[in-house]
C-alpha cells in the first residue's frame, strides 16, 4: 500500500476515533471532555504517525464535524478555538517528530497547542464581547485538564511506538 493511501486510511480511522471518543467520555459527565481531552488523542496520533499535513487537516475538521453531528463542542467559540488548537497539535507533532524524539516533541506540541488555544479564545471571546482572563486560560488549559494531560503523556508515546512497530513489521512482510 502506498504512503498516501495508508495515511488517508489512518486519518479516516483517527477521525472516527475523534468523533467516538468524546461521546464515550461524556458517559462520565458533561465536563469529562474538557477534563480528559479525548479529541486530542487521535489528532496527536495522526500528526505523529501520518505527518503534519494529515495531522493539521484532521485537527481542523474533527471539532467541526463533531459539533455538526453531536453539538459537542459548541461551535462558537469553543469549536472554532479547538479547531485552531488541534490543527496546531496535528501540524507541530508531525513536524517535530522528524527532528526530535516523541518524549520531547509531545510536551512541546501540547504547550504550543494550548498557547494557540489561549490566543484563539482571547480573540473569539473579545469579538463576542465576553471576558477572558489569564486565570481562566490557565485553569481550563492546565489545571482542569491535568487528567487529560497525564493521559496523553502516558498513552501517546506508547501508541505511537506500537503503531510504528506494526508498520515496520507489515513492511517487512
């Protein structure tokens, strides 16, 4: 299978996961998505596995499709801000993994994505005439999301290593 077909197929799989995982996590309550960040996982995986272009594309469309199908996240401002955040995750993860190992690339990607989220929320909420303070950003992006951050830091490197191993094994056959 050529790389383009493989990447498109994997991106479609990651899109499906990006739509299913948040719904599954909402079983634990309406705020479970903002605590465990389940939509982030497939986008990060896509960037690391398929590269920056596919990762950024997946990051852009997943919140928009999810919002259209399920109403989660609410499109404005949350879904639009998530679109920019996840685009950053998908793009940066794919770019950094070419240069540095995943254990360094992942936290850098997560920090840059959160910075973009903060800027997007600031601009969108300002446009809507709603307040947005540094305290709100730090609380939602870091404090409330600690379980999701820990989950990503543990799960993403393991899954990337497993997928890469399976790809190498498949290519050897």
